[in-house]
C-alpha cells in the first residue's frame, strides 16, 4: 500500500508537469510575442542610448619603503597589506583629488572635458560628475589596482584615466614631503631638548661624586661585600671550633680519674699529633709481633724484644694522652678569643657596608637618570639621521603597471547583456502572463482536472476541430469516419453502452451548463455512432428554444416535432423524420410555442420517452443549457443516462459544478461528462492518448484540427 501511494504521488507530480508543458505549448505564440516585443524594446534602447567608452589604467603598489617613524613591528612590515591597498583605493576617489584633476590646465582648456557641465557650476557638481565616471577596483590576491574612467569620447576617457594617476602620485609625493619635513623638524627640536636634559643630569651626578668623594663607589662596595663574605665564613669556623673544644672539656671533667685510654674518645685528644704518632707506632709493633709469632716461639729473643718495645710504647701513649688532655683548656681559651675578634671585625665591616649602601641610593638614581637620558638622546639622534635619509621616500611606492590605452569599442550600452536581459524579461513576462491567466482561469482544461472537480467519470474526450460550419462538424462521423474525432465518438458509444446496463432505459440525454459547449455536435455524432452500429436510433431535438438538429440533418425548418407531439397536434409517425444516414431518424423540435416550461411540466415525459423507445433501439436527446433554462431539468430524470458536455478551457468550472448539482437535485442519472474541444499535442489530448496505430489522425489519413 505504501508503494502504491508513492507511485500515485509520483504520477500526480508527472501529470502536473505534463499539464504545465501543454499549457506552455498551447500559449507559445503569446510567449513568443512577449519575447519579440521585449527584444524590440531592448533593440530600441541600444540604438537610442549614448555610447560610452572605458579606459583603464593599472597601478602596482610596490613593497613598503622604510617607515618615517617606526612605532611597532607591524609598521615595519615589508608588504603593502590590505589596509594600505584599501587606503589607496579610497584616496583615488577622494574629492580633493578630483579638484586637482579639474584644475589641470590640459583638461580645463579641453572642451571635450565634461561638456554637459557648466564651467561656472559649483565644485561639488564637478566632483559628483567625476565620481560617477571613475571606478577603482583592487584585483584580488594582487597589489594591482585598476582605475577605470567612462566617457562618451574614447580619447577623453584615456586622458582622464592617465591624468588621475599622475595627479595622485604628485599629490602623494607632496604630502609625503610635507610630512617628512615636519617630522624632521620635530625630531631636531626634541633632540636639542634631550641634549640639554642629559647635560643637566650628568652635572648633577658629577657634583654628588665630588661632594661624597664617591669616585669609585662601586669598587668599594664590591670590596666590602667580598670582605663580609670572608669574615662571615671565618666567624662560622671559629664558632664551630669553640663549640667542639667546649664539648671536649666537659667530657674531660666527666672522665677525671679514669684510665688514660678512655680519653681517646675525645676528638681533641685523639687528634693530637703526639698521640696520633704513638698510636701509629703501636699499630706497627702489633703487626710485627703478629708476624714473629708465626715464625718464633714466645721464648725466642726477637719475640721477647718486640713485646718489650710494645710495652714501652703503651706507656708513652698514656703520657701523650695526659699531655694532650692538659692542652684542651688552653686551646678552648684561644678559640674563644679568636671568635670574639672575628665577630668584632665582622660588625665593623657590616657598618661600613650599610654606610656605603646609604650613600649609593642617590648615586644610583642619578646614574640611572643619566643612562636613561643618554639612551633616549642617542636613539633620537639615530632616528634623526634616518629621517634625513627617508625624506622623499614613501612607506609604499606606486608605479604605473599599464597606462590606459585608447578604447576601441564602447562598453555601454552592453548590447549582448541588454538583449539577453530583454529576452529573459520577455520570456518571464510571457510566462507570468500565461501562468497568471491560467491561475485566474477556472475552466476545466484536462480530463483529470474535470474528474477531480466534478466527481464524475470521463466518457470521452473530443479533440478540437478546425473552425467549420456547425452542419459540417456535426456530420463528421458520417463524412469523415477515419479521423480521431470519429474515433472519440466511437469511444463514447462504448462508454454509454457500459453505462446503460444499469440504467433501465436506452435514452441518452446530452446537456451542458451554458450555451456553446457543443452538446448538439456531440448528440448528432453519438446518434450517428449508434446508427452505424446497426441500431435503430432516434435523435430528439428537445432544445425547443434554439433548435438546430432539423436544420443540420434535414436541411429544413418547421416540420412537426416534439412540441406538436406533446400538444397532441401530431402523431409520432408524422413527427419522426428519416435522415440520409442509415438507421438514424430525427424528432425535430417542432413549432415554437410560448410557455415551454409549463408544457414540459404538464406533459407525461416518462410516457413520451417510453412511447418512442418502443420503436427504436437507442434514443439520443439534445436539450437546452441547464443554467440558461429549466427545460432540461424537467426532462433529465426520465432519461436513462445524462451526458454533460464541457468545453475544455472555456466552460467556467463553477458553472459546470452548479449544473451537476442541479442535475443531481432533479434526480437525473449523470453517467459522466464529455470533454469537448481538447487541443491535440504530440498525439495526446490532455491525458487521453491516441497512440499511432490506434486512432491517430496520421494513421487514418486525415489531418484535422477542429473547434466546434
């Protein structure tokens, strides 16, 4: 089901596009006329419009030169950036530059220079006129700028373009010279002021040195700092030595009365030179005794001699320990004295350093001021020298890359663009007119549109015919049976046979909403189609107000007919007339009578139709327009089926809908509608297709386009 819905949507979209295509094809003449008219206007505009020529001078912005005053890194850039290019572009359109151009002698004396402008006109008008003639454009991705001038005289356009660039370069040079000269004078004055400031600060520093005898203040500070470091280290070392000796003295007091060997635990005692020497000798003797014990017995003289020497050394060690212990207190007193003197020297050196630091504060301030003034003065001197060199050098250089050549062809009016625009405008106007008229037209133009609007099936679609007399068109099936129109009526005959199965009556009534829809044409040809099938057919002209069947088929007028039969003034066999078509008889309208609606309402129409149906196989009834008179609504309920004839593209949709509503309200059995007068395009009659080999005109050998 989903695929079916999608297929229907795609079919509806294709149908809409096809309808749009046929609509445009049908109105192609109007579209062509619109295009032709628009092209004619465009051609007239091109011929009448004054021609203008354009001359273009191209300038190139070279890499930037040295800046006059370097303010930052960006200003020292080596390229002409976007800002520079935009600035040059705007300056080339500056009104002041236009005034310089106006004042040029060669242009002022030339009568071709702005000929339509009064020489006494205000400057603003001259500027505005030139502004409209001049355009400046930067080429993307390059440093090239195009200056284009438009003028009616090609030589004047060339002259103005080249003169404008010359004046810009000259004005730029003059402005640059003024700026450089002013900047140089400013720097010179500033350099003199800074020089005086530097002299004053140097004199102040010199007076301070003389006043405080601080010629070598920095060297003194360096010497004092080194001495402070040295004294601080010596005081730290003396303090550590004193603390060590104090600890040793405290241990000596604790070990008083103990064996001398216990005093070796003291670093001061163990570290004494005499004690250390004896300990060394004792160690050597112990090693010697160990060696002798492996070679000799204890009773050996050498071994005994070594043992005796060891005993003497140990006695010496005790004496050395006692002697070293006695020197500890003396060493402590000496260490305390040394530490005190070093601390006193350190304090004196610190006081001297503080005095020099206090003296250095104003000295350093004066020295910094001198250094700052000197640096600024030297920098300004260097910049002053740069301005001497930079005078006459721009931060960017402009040169003429291509002078304006003499234009050969005018650029305005642009013939191709105007004609193309005229063509597009005419096409758009034609399409808009066709689509607008189509949107405002509520007529039924296609079978699908009619079926959707009316809610009725299509019985047949009759193609349009050439404009012929009604009599000739009505006999098309009899006289031209091989045309597409004849085939359409045979299709209608088949559709009606299907519709008559459930109708209970063989009477077919043809009606229309308004006059001129072709119902008589359809009724005559449908009756002819039934007759050609071998069915006895009666064609009744029930349009008593404007009858035409008798005149078309019988070539007579005033014969007895429907009105005479209903009034009882003529029998049926006298009112029915034979035609030249086999099996086809006609019941004409009869004489004209007043109050036709009353006659129809009083008559037994059902019995009338049953009476004629007993003598004929098919009854075809041609009636009056539904919305014009009420006759058809009185007769339609008694017919087997009703066929509503609608003229494609002409009958208003609202009128047809109203007619269908009235027929249904009257009780008529509306079988469907016939869409008459469909234009044939590419073998298809607006969705009723006639494929070659199955009813196309070219196959049957007749070529017709009809409008009945």
